[in-house]
């Protein structure tokens, strides 16, 4: 068996295989090599650098059965027998995404346990399951964004074979799988990469630590490390797409940005795997060049998250105005602009940043499905002081209104697990760092961060407390209780309506129109021959749709009444109606 590692920093490298040490030889490119004929198919191994007697895991390790500080284990992708030969993939247009953290999706917190809940997602009307990071991190439970061995699947979840069983099971049910990957930083514990090579930039840092070396000296193998990791998920694990975490934190001064390089190489893989492959960016830049095709001078990514839409809906439903919500609390005009123009900040002044932010979307040439719209996500819940969901502060009626706006918007909708029934469980920030000093620093840093934003630090749970993790697990018994059962029924009917009505998946932003009354607190979104009518007020009111015949297709709560083109809606409710000009023939 051949062992290899890129390690230009040490003077000597050996490989320890099943207890026996073997010398390695180095090539001019900094790669060390050794052939070990007696190594078995499940051999445990690690690399010895210079005079350090402690073996380090392989930076490209595919299995870490003893955690990120332990030995790596040889893993052969060919030993898994796939059953998804008939799977032809899922393109993003028209899809609905469901964001899922495997550790808290079920009580067991494993891939195999998650398989048992996939039929719920199919019945709901989900098309794509987006997995929060599953790569190896230190400890047992974590959000996953502190990964340090990007090629290994976390053992506590079920390891690489468990993940393949999960993907297989999703494909058998017609569900695509997108994987969240983090290429902008590495976690604080178990990151041995700098011992081997200059994986990190020496003069740059972002919110989470040292920047990855994307354009400095010896950056080419680092970029190859990232691109090879991306291709591994898509090829070896049969994943259908990647969600790229916080791409604004990728510092790249090369002429061809890493994101463009990723788009090119992923597109090259598509003909081989014979299915569409998707790249979705989480970006704080409001820069449509990320999702502009390469032929038009863009980076060529498939889609990007739209935090603007989330912030506008959140401010509208909750009345919150602190921090970055301040700009989005200027009334229904904010939601209107986003529904018709894509971004709110498109070169406008951002009071949170104290500067202009963003650039306009070309609505004539950019289909709206390239922007993801959501009412909640892991960040916007988990990064609140108490990890509270909207269901903790918003009435069931307004929750339904928010869901109606998301699932009838021109964007690609995304749900966060449990949102569909208004889960009463929080989703908090949790860690399990074995190192006491790191655990304490994480807890104190969390409190200091929230204190700066005006939160009550007494409400911030200790991320190291096992109860913080357990509280964050979904309670599946809620589905049979009110008000969860009614909300779930609304989500199912909305998703069925979205599939049935072409107007709701029409991605032309230029064909979306919105009317509203700020004082009366009502909003009407025009989507072809459909009208999404929302009453945000705490009282019943009648909304005029002009001289049209009206057919009710969907409503939240009590059914609205219609008379001569007017819709009478109960307080805090929404309806989807079909209109036809009264002068037109039946």
C-alpha cells in the first residue's frame, strides 16, 4: 500500500503503520512517499515529523475512529455497495431545501437514525436535504464548523459508511443531498495541518481564526486540498451539491478566485457522474457576480443565500431592530424591494456596516431561484443568545404568514429542521471540547460576544453543558399536538401548492409585483394570476384586489371570505387566491 503526504516543513517524515515505522522519501514538490506492502485494508497509521515521537493523523485522512487526535485508518471507497444506480440527480430550479444537523435531528443523533425520518421529509414536499458539516471535529457533539480533518466523516454520526447509507436512502426516496463545507478556517483543536505545510496564511485572520492560504507562497497545494475535498463529496459520497460556508471570508488575491476554480472543476465532474451538481455560497457580500455564469464574467456558482430576505421577514414579524436588523425595520417597503429586486442592500447605505453595501441584481438575466429564501436557518437561530426559534416569540398565525411568504416567493425556499411544525425546542450553540482551557474560553467568548450586541449574558447557555446539546434535539412527539399539527398541515399544503402552480416557481423577478398598506399592515404579492394576501395586523380586515373574480387556493387559520374582488382575512393570517378579470370569459 502506498502512503503519501504533502509536508514541505519537516526535514524528516516517517509513517507508522500498525505499530511499525517506515521511512519516507521526499520529492521536489514537498510530497513524501512510502510503499508498505504488508499494510492491511483497515490499517491504522500516522505520520512522524522530525524527532516528534507522537504520530499525527493524515491531513487527507478518510477515517478517524479514535477522534481527530488519534491515528488515521485506511478507507477504501470501493468496499461500499451503492444502490442508487438509477438516481439521475436534482437540479436546483423548483427545489425546496431542508437544512438538517444530524446530531440533533433525532434523539440518537446518527445517520442511520436520520434515515428513519426521511419519509417525513418526502411527505412534507422536500426535494433536497442540506446537511450541516459532518467532517471530523474534536469532541463528540458540535455544530460542525470547527472541523479539522475535512476528508473524514465524524465517527459519532456513523463514519463514512453511515453517511453513504444516508445518501443512498435519500436517493431511494427522490431526495438530493447537499453538504455544507467549511473552507474559510479550521477549528481550534486537532488542527495539525500547520505542522506539515503552510495551510494557513501567516498575516491574515477572520472571525473564526487564521485565514487559509489561498494565494500566498505555496498556496497551490492548499487550493488543491480544498478542490479535491469538494470533488470527494460529490464523487465518492454521491452528494449532489455543496453549500460553501461564509465565502466572504475566503481571502484570495489570485486572478482566478478559488470559487471560480471550484465551479470549473465541479462542472467538469458532472458528465462523469451523469447528474447535475450544485454549488451554493453563503455570502455576506450581496454581490451577484458570485452567481453570474462564467460566460458573462461571473464566478459561475449555482446560487447564494439571501440573508436580506430573512432579515426583512424577521424584522417584520418580530419588530426586532437591534444590530443588523435596524436597516430592515423600515417597513413593508423593505420586503417589497427584496421580492422584486433580489437584494435590499444593492449599493445602499448599511447603518450596521457604516458604509454602502452590495450591488444590484440584474433582474432581467438572473433567475430568482439562484437566491435562497428562508424564514429561519441554523445561524439565525443558534446565534441568538438563547438559541430561540421564531416559535418562541411569534404567534402561530404570524409564523404561518412568514411561511406563506417564503414558500410562495420567487426564490429557492429553504427550511430549518423542525420549522415546519414550529418546534418548541431551541437550537443552541453547543460544543464538547475535551480541553478545559478551550472549553472555558469558548464559553466566555460567547458571553462577551452577546454582551457587545446588548443581549443579557445571563440567558446565554454554557455551550459545554451536555444539557445545552440535549435541549437542542428535536422533539418528534410535538407533531401530534397543537399548535404544531396545524402549522405542519399549512406547510404541507403550501408546498403542494408550490408544486402545482407554475406561477409560484416562475423565477422572473421582473414579473413579481407587490402592493401594501403600511398603516393597515397588509401586503399583497402578485405572482401571475395568483395573489398572496397577508394580513399582519392583530385584527380582521378586508383587502381590495380590484375588480376580479377570486378563488381561494390556500389559507392559514379560518377560511377568508371573498366579495367582488375583496378578500376578508382574519387577524394574522394569509391566503393564496386566483384572480381573473371580471370582463374576461369564464
